[in-house]
C-alpha cells in the first residue's frame, strides 16, 4: 500500500516549510489549500514528491476529496496546519459568521478530517499546529484563541481515545513565526489589539521565528521521537532543552 503524508495549508508559511522538510527526506506529501497557485509554488521544489489538492478544509465536500485521494493509501503523518486568525476584534463585537468561519477552519476541519481518515492512519502520527493563544487571552483574538484552545482539548481527547488504534497525536506551539498570518496581524487596528506594537517590534528587529526552523522541529518530532515522547505533552519551540536534538541544519 502507498504511504503518504498530508499537510493542510501547505501553500505557504509553516505548512510549506514542513512539506519541504518531508519531501527533501523522501516522503511523498499531499498538500491542501484553497489557493492553487500557492500550492504549485510549494510543489515546484520537489515536483515528484509533492501532490497538490485545491480544497477548502472547512467544507465537508472538499474534505471528502482528500479522503478519496487517500483511498488505498496509508497515511504516515497528518499535519493539521491550515488555519486563520479571523477578524481581529473584541468578542462583544464579533459577528456570528466570523466566529463560525474560524471554528470551521481551525477546529471542525482537523477534527472531522482526522475522523474520516482514521482507517488510513493505522500506526500513523497526527500533528496539530497549536499556538500560545490556546492558553492565553489575547485581546482582539477571541475566536482564534478559543479555536486553538478547542484544538488543544481535541489533541488531549484523541490522545486518550486513539491509543487502542495505535495512532499517535501531538501538539506543537511554533512561537511567533514570520508568515502571511503575521502580516495580516500587523495590519490590525491597535484599538482592537493593544499588543500590536510588540508584533511590529519583533518583525522589525528580525526576532520572529522562521518557518524553516519550525519545520526542523516538526520533522524531528514526527520522525525521531518515540511514541511516548511524541504525545505526552504539548511541545513548545521556546521551552525546554529539546532544541539541542533538532536545531541543526541537517534537513
Ligand atoms: N505565524 C505564527 O506566528 C503562528 C503562531 C502560532 C500558530 N500558528 C499556526 O500555524 C499554522 C500555519 O499558519 P502560518 O503562520 O504558516 O500562516 P499562513 O502562511 O497564513 O498559513 C495558513 C495556511 O492555511 C491555509 N488555509 C487557511 N484556511 C484554509 C482552508 N479553509 N482550507 C484549506 N487551507 C486553508 C492557507 O492557504 P489558503 O489561504 O490558500 O487556503 C495557508 O496556506 C496555523 O494553524 C496558525 O494558527 C502560526
């Protein structure tokens, strides 16, 4: 049976870097996103290793396209990376449609894609791209913080529930990473997001995390940790002494 890995949101940022780290190491990867041209840009680096599928992971019909692609394939790694920050505004002013959009992409998609792909995931590993925002209230990011907190609980629940199927799940906090999402954040209204200046400062001082470094961390986590380590706690790129094990320019 063919073995593949899947990275949602593989057309840009962290997802593109994780896809390239996998492809460079001879993994066959399917990347999923809404913008075909971005997926093709990612594919260009390793055209024989990367397949693309234009799909909106928040749509049931589009998730079905991913499931159909995976028919008769075994999934080695499923990386739930696709996500949005949503409109930056206080919860008291947040529109229901905005809330639902963030929840559909950041929470429903990883949960129900996992559910549909369980038959293909035997002995596989799932990696959720989490955020510090799952654990801290950031003014203006209400829907995003809530969605990442829900994704964190889904990680904890599946970690308990999937043990018998021998499917392992991990959660990774990548730090503040220089991607399109951060560009969107920097355009926010400071009245809606009082912490905005900190994000401008990190950007201008060149102190943001790079997607490539996050990808090195993710690749190590997926391929070199044992089963217990992989799932036992949420991994934070900024915490602990694990970086000595993966932060070498080897992939
Ligand atoms: N950057 C940071 O500082 C940071 C910090 C903590 C966590 N994260 C998390 O890291 C992950 C990747 O974000 P990033 O920073 O790399 O930003 P990014 O470049 O904006 O990547 C997000 C990706 O998700 C895809 N996506 C969004 N909605 C989608 C949908 N409905 N269906 C399919 N794909 C969708 C986007 O592609 P399309 O628009 O083409 O669909 C895009 O490629 C996100 O889960 C984010 O929450 C980022």
